[in-house]
C-alpha cells in the first residue's frame, strides 16, 4: 500500500507504551514516547523475532523482551554491538489522529 491509513488516536497508545496494528504482511507495533512522539516498526526483533511491542520503551528506543537487544525507534536498527534492523514504517500525527503508511 502506498497511501496514508488512519490507524487510531494518539490517546489509544499509553505514554511509553505500544499498540499493535494487524496487517496482511504481519503485525506492526506503534510506539509512543514520553514526549508523545510516535514510531512504527514491524513487531519482530531482528535477532529472534521477539515481540518488540512487549519491550520497554526508553527515550527513542525499545528493548526486546527476549534477549535485551536495544532497537532504535527512529530507524528500527539494533544498537551496537548488535546488528540488524526491524522494518520501519512512516507514521504521522494530524491533530489527535495517527496515520500509517505501509
């Protein structure tokens, strides 16, 4: 898909929390930071496909609950010394509405 799709409201995601969007290609996790920034990643750690949506959000990062890999919410890439990236999706906020492009 190439169009922006409304996927909910900012208030649907708790601060430092996440929400899952189901797509035909797999789950996408929306993450909300303490500063109300929203990021979207495929809900799979690049290491062993751990559910990033169940990880701990700190700053603009999420720590995978399986093996503590730290993943950047900005681009989906693991922080060194780990390597690999989760797919990143564009997300935008218009008023209270969240839009995702996937």
